[in-house]
C-alpha cells in the first residue's frame, strides 16, 4: 500500500477543488437571478431543442473501435516491458495478435467505417 | 481502507440500479469502477487497478454513454411491473452471492493465508503479467485477438447500412 498516498491525495484534491471553487464563488457573488440568466447557455445562441436527442449510431461505431484498440494497447504493454525476455517467440506471438487486429483494421477501412458518410 | 472502497463500490452499484436518470446512473457506474480499482490496489494488484481505470472507466464508460445517447431512453415506459422476473432475479442473485462466498472461502489461496505467519503473496507487476500471459496463456491471448477482431466486424455489420 505504500506509494499510493500521493495518488490518493491527487484524487482528494481533484474532488475537493471544484467543490471549494463553486461554493466559494457562491458565497462571494451577488445573486439577482432572472429567467434569461437561468436559460441554458448555448454559445450565445437561443436553444432550439433538448440536449437529450437521439445521436447517430455512427458514434457507436467510433466508440467500439476506440474500445478495441484501447484493449489492444493494454495487451501491448506487458509485452513491451518483457520484450527482451520473451525474445523471438514472444515477438511472433505478438505479431500474430497484431496481424489479427490489422486484418480487422483493413476490413473496417475497406468497408468505409472510418469515413463519415 | 477496505471498508471505504467496498462502500464506494456498493453504493455506486446500488445508485446505478436505483437511479432513474440514465446519465446519473452511468456516473454511479464510474464510481463503482473506481471503488473496484481501489480494491484491486488493496489486493496488491496495481496492474488490474490501472486496467480497471483505463479500460472500464475509460472505454466501456464511453460505450455505455453512446448507447444512452442513442437510445434516448428518457422516453422509456415507466417500469412495467414484472413480479415473476423480479423474484426470479432476486433468487438468482442470492444463489450466485452464496456460491461466490463459498468459492472464495474454499479456495486454496485463502486457506494458505489463514495459517499464522503465512507469507503474503507478492504484488502483481506488469513483468509478471508479461511472462505469464505470453508463456502460460498464449492461446488465450491469441483468442483475445480473435474476439477483438469479431467485435470490430460485428460493430461494422451492425451499424453500416450498406456493407
């Protein structure tokens, strides 16, 4: 457990900072609310509809691709650290793994999943 | 420490189940994931803790958020009462929880630790993960590659209108 105190401290500061800032500014600022002030801020444009509208399924494809390559990186990390010890066999093993994923990458590319239609 | 992280995990999971607003439920899920990561650190497995945060709170969370955004589920029907399913699920949870506790109590690792003066297991490091993953579990590793490939192709097949 030693050595984690700094991480814990970082998390605590990260949580405490917005709480402190928001509450401090609430104490200091004047408060004269009006309907216009409580309206949703949308870059100065009058809002047209709710924020919770249906999003395109294309975002989902992007999310899945992100997930797949995120997990791939996770698998690369232990190999990179043990690269010398694993020698040629580990290299071939990882090559096979990467080939599978590169094949998938080529597939999604050829199907046009990377272009925004 | 254990109680803190266990409480974070359990409260996050409960909040996720009981919360009507799906986005807040997703945030509760993130809290539960962080709690689990803390538990992994307590178990002397920082690798699993880091992966928990990178993969679950990073990637899986994004996926769940996109599903929420796609489904637009604040127009969902207001919880149709399904009493049979409700009781079935509760019974299933009870059985699974009982079996899980039994399994842990019966495991060889725990019994070895219960002996007085037993040696604590070494912390898991990335080096150890590397050697075991690429030597003992190489088939599983390559199968993981295949599963990722299947995930990619499946996502394309599901979302692309004209293949």
